[in-house]
């Protein structure tokens, strides 16, 4: 029985503090209502002017490159004569993710006029059918600050391969699943057709870029091996080198065909039936939570601190 008063005495300060917080919140309840109304109003305003975007997803798996794999002790013989065969198997798919955001791929894509006009539509004048520098109040302020500070201002130029490369790096998500040998490209755009066109274009140009590199490399190896075959007299070496030559001939054949070389699409490009961003419920919920958190912070900490400082200054 003697422990009960002690427990109640220990709980009393906590209960008093909780009651004090509730009192403070009730005292400033109108502040909370105003903050919630303002925050939700701003969220609704944002939802009215926001650009709603659709998701496009392209899944890719390695293309069949079985003809590139060395057999037997062919890899060790390749290293003996100065040709690395071990890196050929599946090397195209291994480099695919890097090729997606590379400049050569973006450079080839930038030659598609309709795609460039859709992506950089703020710089394209459809009436005059020409590129123009977009007018922006923020840009004018930034340029003014740069002039004031003496910072060089880069002259505006129509978007090119470098601009498209930066755009792809920022807007196309490349997710690799090495366990499943799967690469997934995800892109958001207000126009689903543009989203599909960009992903399809990236896949086509990246595959062609890797195809051209492999074709050039295998052609040089074939030429080298043909010269070596004419020089080597040892029968065992000639047989092994002939196998190596056949392996690179297969690689050159695969790179010369119209089939996918490094990666092939695992089905069609998927496009979300409805917009995926921004999510109105998430925006409204975040606005409400932020308003409530701000109200609690002001009511329990900031306003009492200001009142305390005022009392101290008046007492002093």
C-alpha cells in the first residue's frame, strides 16, 4: 500500500506537463486552424497548376550472345596471343546501363527533331518553327546576380546532345537487378506517347551503340587472327586459333544482324493508365501534417519562449 502514493507522485509531473501542453494547444487552436487552412489552400493551388505525369517502364534482359562465349582452353590461348576473350561473354548487357546515359546515345537521339521539340518544348516555338530562348523571371534574376558578381554567363544555344544527356541522367531512372539479369528503365512525362518514344529511342540507340563497338572490335580481332594464322605453323595452335577465329566470326555475325544485340525488351513498354505524380492524396496529407507540426511547434515552444523573453525584458 505504501508504494501507491509514490507511483502517483512520480506520475504527477508527467500528467501536469501533458495537461499544460493540451492547455497551450487549446489556447492557440485558432492558430492551428489558420495554419491548416492556409497549408491546404496552398496544396490545392499547387495541384491546380502542377504538371501531372504518367509513368513509362521498359524492362530489358540480356540478348542471346552465346556465340561470343569461349569454349575449352580458348580463353587462355586468347590471353597468350594478346586477345581477351573472357570479357566478351555478356559484355554488351554489362555495359548497357552505362550506355543509356552516355553522350553517344544522347547525340544520336538528339537528331530526332520531333522528340527534341517535345522534351524541350519550353524552348521550341511551334508558330515560328524554330528554337528560341525561353523567357523566365527567375532566369533574369540569376543572370542579373551573375553580372553583379562578375560571373560569366553562358550564351543560350538550342538544345543539343549534351542537353539531352543531362536530361536523361536526371529524368530516366536506370535500375539494375544483377541477380535476375534485368534492367528497368522508368521515365515520367505528361504525354504518355513522348514517354514511350524516349524509352524506345534510348533502347534502340544504346543497343546500336554497343553493337557498333562490338562489331568494330570483333572485325579487328578477326583481321588480327587471320594474319596470325598465316604465320603460325604449329598444328595445335592453328586449330585453337581457328576456333577463336570462328568465335569472333560468330560475334561479328550477331553484331551485323537486325536482332537485338546487347539487351532485348522483356515485353512492351508499360504505361500507367492514370497519372502517377503528383499524388493528390499524398500532397494534401503532407500539407496537413506539416501544418499540424508547425502549429504544435509554435504553440508549445516558440510562442511560450517569446512570452518568457518578453517577461524577462520587462522585469529587467
